[in-house]
C-alpha cells in the first residue's frame, strides 16, 4: 500500500507534433498559450520547446514571436488607456451627481421639516 501524493507520469510527445507546435508559435498568428490549449499541451511545455528551438537555431529567423507580441501589446495598451480615460470620466461624473444629489436631498429634508 502506497501512501502519499501520486505524481502524474510525464507525457511523451513525438517530434512531428513538437515541430508543428513550434512553427505555429513562431508564426505568431496565435498566442503560445492558445496553441498549447488547442494541442492539449501545457503552455510551459510549449514555451520550453520554443525556447530550446531558439537556442539550438540562433541563425534562423525564429524571432517572429518576439516581434509579434510587442505590436499586439502596444495596440492593447492604447485600447486600455482609452478605456481607463473613459472610466475616469465616468467616475468624475458620478462624483458630481452624488454631490448634487446629496445637496438636493438635504434641501428636501429641510423643506419637509418646516
């Protein structure tokens, strides 16, 4: 009888699947995490394969992934800045409405008491 935590056995992936996953990741059309989910691979595993491929092939044009990410991040950053500006405007508007409502409701209470 064995007591303790059972560890999953590590999965073995064939070389063809590895190469296909690495090519898809370097292509840059999808995120590495999404490719890993699509292929039912842990994303850390795929990141490791891509990293090893880059180290083993420094002369090849394997920088597409690095180039593709900052462009997407810049676009996402601009979008988030616009959303933040709108949210801050909404907060200021709500603060003004709250002050107005508080001032108006206190006048109404005073009028009712008299």
